[in-house]
């Protein structure tokens, strides 16, 4: 049985008027995960952080740079190529 793949997106807010590069010119993130909670954990391993304003990392007036993802941010696998500027993290394939 194969589990349906789910991809969760994280769109970076340009808090303070600038974006932070994640990797190789990628500023936004998509991670493959089984749940939004898992996606949020994987994102944090990629340099994403939440509660940036509260922690004094982000501009108060612009808001947090990153927000946690949810089921509303699920992207279809066949649409991934439309997401320019997104770093895509796939799960390791285990057999
Ligand atoms: Zn601001």
C-alpha cells in the first residue's frame, strides 16, 4: 500500500522589507510530510522559525516571517513545478 503524498507550503513574509534566503536562491519552502504538524517540524530543520516577532527576530509592524502550515496549504505533487523560488524537501524513500 502506498500512502498518498502530501506537500505543505510555507510562504515567507518579507518582514522588515527583506527575504531571508533558505538555500540556492530559494526563499519559500515546500515539504513532504504526513501531517501539518510533521511539516512544521521539518520546516524548522530548514531554518524556518515561528513567533519571530515575539522572539524579537522580525519586524513588529510587518509581522512574523513564517507561519505554521496547515491543511489549507497543501499543494498537489503535479503542481510543484509551478512553485518557483520554493525549496522542495522530499521524504527519504524507505523500503
Ligand atoms: Zn515592518
